[in-house]
């Protein structure tokens, strides 16, 4: 499929989406976001894909929502169109989504990153929610997902000052999963994603659902959801195969059934 602002490719069982608007540091205009959503839907429906990676360039994962596109908007327009709501589709992908982040991940770029499940950052990555500097506030989940990821004190610090945070601080706070040298970022993301993609998709998708449930519900309800989902996996052939392979000291061959 042809896209104007992203590139897609498949490597093994991994679908890659590369943001490709270098002249604007991958600023997310409406067309680019709808292309990301379309590409994710395609990979989501493809039984040969077990994990998706979202990445940008060396210089920028994405420097935010497109400020030039948004500058002239009015309140009635943003309200009636539910501006930015279409971005939620990224978080609703059921397959695991890995972010490979180098350079700037700012504003909407940071918010899209936080919709991903595993976040691998290059040492060059820089994060901020700088909306306060342009007279607005995060609008694609920034205040909510950041607070859940790193707590209130740091979220207030970042959102109220708009300051830039480096990769070491982001890793220390638990915002990102791993930090690697920039030269190793894409290989590390592929290795992590391929490792996920070769597991049973029933396991990986159930795990994603259960972890995300932790942010939506009470502990007892979350534990019940986890336990019942865990029980259900004993109805799969992949459970029989996975445990038999362990006992027989061989690699499992999962068939997503
Ligand atoms: C539109 C952007 C952009 C953005 C960069 N560009 N970020 N265009 N929207 N978010 C464009 C610049 O205008 C410029 O184009 C080109 O990309 C290169 O950027 P420079 O500023 O020349 O590069 P540099 O000096 O290296 O500075 C990099 C930067 C800076 C620190 C990342 O570009 C910057 O501060 N960008 C804005 C970051 C930001 O505030 N993001 C959050 C947006 S708000 P031209 O054609 O001029 O050369 C958000 C949610 C709110 O995400 C929703 C409403 C928008």
C-alpha cells in the first residue's frame, strides 16, 4: 500500500511502521496519523504478523502534533470533530506494539510512544510534553498515561514546565523499557519484536490485555481477570505444545490455536 508520510515493511513476523516526514521532524499531521492507523489495522489483521514496531528517524521519533496544521483551529471545530480522538486507535491495537525511539519524542510524539507496549530508546532520545509552551496542554493521553507510568510529581514537573528529559532519566523513571546505543536501536527493536512474534499470539495478546487492565480496574478485579484468562489458555493447543516442548527439551512450535 502506498503512503505519503510513513513507510511500512515486514521483517520475519514483525510489521514495521517508519514515520517519514523528515522535513518536519515527523510532526504528526492528520494524514500521517490516519496512515499509521491504517497500517496498524493491516498488520493487526495479518495472521503472519505477531508484533509491530513503530519508529521514526535518527533525529526524531516525532516532534509532536503538527502545530502549523493546528494553529488556526477553533474550539467548536476541535470539539465537534473530537480532534485527536482518532489517535486512540493506536492504543487499541491488540497485538504487542514496540516503539523504537531515537531523537525527539515530543508532545504528540511522546503520547503515541506511550500508547506502545515496549519502549526501546536510543541514548539520543529526548522526551517532553511541551504543549504548555504553546498555550495548550497534552491532548492525546499525555497527562493520564504519563501519570500512570511515572507518578504525579514527575508528571507535573514535565507537563507544567515542558522541559526536555534525556533517555537516562526516562529509563530511571520507568517511562521506557530499555536504553541502547543509537547504532543498535533498530536491531534491538527487531530482536525484541521477533521474540514476541514467535510466541503464541494467544499468549501475547492475552498478556497485553491483562497488563492494560491493571490501569483500568481495581486490584481484585484485575487479578480475577488475569486468573480467568490464564485458565482459558489451558484450552489452547499452544499451551499443550509449549509445555510438551519444555518437557521434551525442544523449541516449541506455536500455531496460534
Ligand atoms: C510542525 C514542526 C514541529 C511540529 C518541528 N517542526 N516540530 N512543524 N509541528 N510539532 C518543523 C519546524 O517548523 C521546521 O520546519 C522543521 O520541523 C525543523 O525544525 P526546527 O525547529 O528548525 O529544528 P531544530 O532547531 O533542530 O529544533 C527541533 C525542535 C523544535 C526542538 C524539536 O522543532 C521544536 O521545538 N518543535 C516543536 C516541539 C513541540 O512543541 N511539540 C509539541 C507540539 S504540541 P521549517 O519549515 O520551519 O523549517 C502537541 C500536542 C498539541 O504535540 C496538539 C496541538 C498541535
